C-alpha cells in the first residue's frame, strides 16, 4: 500500500497561473527518498484502527470552550451549550450565493457528523468503505499514523511526490489543464457551489484510485479530499528560505500563523478536494497550500501517511 518515492531536488511553490501569494517565492528544495501511501487513508483502514484501539476522534467529542476561546478574539461570547456538542462541518450547496468570499454560505455545522456518519445522524459508510476517511482533525491523523508505524509527510515531501519528478508540473499529471479532456481527478465541474455537472462521475468523495496515478504511482494527489501534512502553516514561510541553494528536507515554520485568523493554530493541507474549481480556489495544483486549524474537521479533508526508508548498514 505504499510507494517508494525517490529523493530529488526541485523548485517548490507557485505552479500555474492561479498561484497565490502564499505559494511564493519559488525556492529549491531537496528531499530524501521515503515511502508514501499509494492512496488516501480509507474508511476501511481507519475503521481497523478504531476497532483495534477504541480511538475517539476530535469531531466525536464535545467542544472544550476554554480551549476554543484561546483561538478566538478576546471577548468572544461563550456559545450556548447545544452549540458545543460534538459535530463537524458538512458541505451544503445553497440555492444561490452572493459572492465567493463568505464560505459559510455553503458550509453547515452538523451536530453528530463524524468519520462514520459523514453527513450527520442517519448517514453511514455503507458502500463507502474505499472512500477516503473524512472529518479527521490533525491529531486524529497523527494518532492513526503512529498506530500504523508511519507519520505524516512534510509539505516538501508531499509536493515533490505530487509532481511525480516533473519540473514543469502544474498538476500531478503534468501541464494539461484540469478542465481539458477526460477528467484526471475528482473536482467540481460547473458553477461552484451551486451546480456540479459531475463530469468526473462524482458529486462528493470518490473511492480512492478511480483516476490515473501520477508518474510515481500515486493516486488522488489532486482533488477528492484535502490532505494534511506535518507542517505548521505560515503564508510568509517560503520567504524565509534561500532561493540560491536547496534546503534539505524542510519541516515548515517553527510556529504557526494565519493573519486571517491570528488566534488559531493552523497546519498545512495540500492537493485540493472535490470542491475545487478554477473560479474558486484551483487548489488541485501541486503547489497549492491552505491553512487548516489544528482541531478542525470537515467532510472534504483527509490524509495519507509517509514512512522513512531504513538506513542501509555499511
């Protein structure tokens, strides 16, 4: 279930005309070889972990207001008790939208939504055993990885793997526009977030490995679900790295920072999801990066694991 990704040096960041400021500057990076899961972690795999350990995810636990309050502006009023019950964010297409700046128009907090009830109470995983597990927070992904004897990949490792060894890659398959030809990943076709024409065959998540792998043999490195990596998020981090010599195996900034939500603890997610569309985020590009708050969970975020290659004995 893992691919040996060879080591190499590449120019990290800012691929394609949709690149955002947080993807600059482009900078040379060297990564050593490592193993990476061939696909995103599936519901069946995560169930095996839960069955073996009894693990309870963040989305299944009541919200701790004292902890949450530290991540909000001072003076934020305490919510009602019912608003602190276990739950998660679920994509809910609205009949109309008024601009694309306010994501709350298409996201809904659903009490009871979690990895085994992805749409909320009454939903289940029947027929979705091979779909990527969702409603997973960063610490949940770390717990699974530790149980499996693995770890989360770094952002640099993930991007190198997604590029498949191609220096000119915009997408995991190369440079062909995501909207051209046969769909190469699970993404939003049509008018986001109202009308998905489902040209790729899927409205939300797809079973893993339904689209061609990249040159390294990795599936779904674009679309389907966002994938967590081990790095903290800081949009200015790339600017702290040299552009004239390669950094070896960078691990991200020492501290997290998101100027749009300065009280949160954001980590990096990569690869985009079934909601990505050129009109909104175009994050199926290899260099795209987004912040995800440490305890946040949604039904379009998952992960895959990495593993170090044992050192050869002399």
